[in-house]
């Protein structure tokens, strides 16, 4: 009969052998799928993105001629990288997109990881899917170029967001922190299309306020609010990275749309979806 102590003794010796010899050998022969960002990674994206063109602005062979870029940039901070962009859209582009969205607004939804629902205490605004006309396609191209045409990055279909008085969006992340949906939002451009409002700032409570008062053109330099609050300025945009190089989300990107107290704010989200390459 085998004694319990004999079993325990064998385990004592076998466990290290497994951990230090067998497991590494297995990893060598059966590598796990890589989910890290590596722009130079030369794996082929075998099947293209999992998500289809109801969610992503996929290449459909249509090419457009776009005006030259005329925006100016300031880096606000690193890790996560946050860049303020002046005149990302011209006035006429912003006006055009507002007009393009006008007849297709529906209540905004939130996604809690499993289902999509309407919840005015968390988010009160209306949203409109923008058809991919020339202006929208040029904006897709601008957003990709801004990010150095990073591989495996897809621009999501763009939605205009309209906030009436009392419209808001409570603090949240744009990233999910997992590739459960076949990818995650690597970066966000928060673009202001219409700024005829009071309130409605975009607040990042975990960012440190910039010291130089030249920033006061774009961020609230007075007031009680925590962190950095960007004022809505038509045509301007905030760009930030949501994901670390290893694909986990930055907790610093926790942000909110403060309530509009008067008038209407129109915003535009440009999300870049990172879809890790899959290997056969
Ligand atoms: C695209 O995906 C959505 C769900 O994400 C699905 O409802 C729709 O049927 C799909 N369309 C096509 C053409 O596959
Ligand atoms: C915002 O105002 C428009 C126009 O008056 C209205 O149709 C829409 O329902 C309002 N949206 C919200 C969320 O209150």
C-alpha cells in the first residue's frame, strides 16, 4: 500500500520539475497567443477584424481627397499620453457634421459589459451615427495618420453626441480592459463640434492641472472641480491613450462630461479599436 507521506514526498520533488522544466518546455512548443502591442510585430492578421462594418469603419476601397492638416498640438502629459489639438476640425467641417447628424439622434446608451441600456442618471444625451461621407472619411484618415498608421488599429464608426441642458455623462472609462469583444479602445479623440453652451466641460479628476497659464484658454483654471476640466471649444479635440503597451487600461483616464447648464453641446467621439493579430 502506498503511504500518504510517500505521495507528498513525490509531489514535493515533482512540482519544481514541472514548474521549472516541463512548463517552460511546453510554452516553447505551444506559445500562447500574444495580446501585447508591438507595432513591429510581423504576424499576419489572418482573418481581419472580428467586428464588422456596423461597428468599425473598415476599408471599403473608397478613396477621398482631403484638405491638408492645419491643426496645432500641445502635449498635456505622458503615461497616459494626452495631447490637446487645436483646430482638429475646421469650422465648416464641424458645422457640416452637426448638420449631417441632425435628423438621426436617438437616446445614448451605456454598455455595462454584457448589455446595452439607457440610464439617464449615468448618461443623458442623444447620439447619431454619422454616414461615411467625404468629411467623415477625411476625419478617419486624419485620426489614423495622427497615430502613425499603427497596425491593427481600426476607427470605430463615428457618433455625434448631443447634450441639452442637464445632459451629462458620469465618470467612466472608454476601455473595457479585456479583449472579450475581440479588441478594445486603444485611444479616444474627444472632439467638440458645437460649443454654444455653459458647463459641459470634459473632466479628468486624476490628471494634474498644467501650471502654465497659457493652458487656461482650453482648461478651467478656476473652480472647485478636481483634476483637469477641458472647456468645449468648437473644432478642438483632446486625444488620449486608453491602453498601456500590455493592453491593460489606464486608470488615469477616468473622465466625465459635466452637465450642460445652458444651451447645447455637440461632441464627437473618435475611438480607435485595437484588434490583436490572431495566429492560426
Ligand atoms: C455585424 O455585426 C452585428 C453585431 O455586432 C450583427 O448584428 C450584424 O448582423 C452583422 N452584420 C453582418 C453583415 O455580418
Ligand atoms: C434635447 O433636445 C431635443 C430638441 O428639443 C429633443 O428632441 C431631445 O429629446 C432632447 N434630448 C434629451 C436627452 O433631453
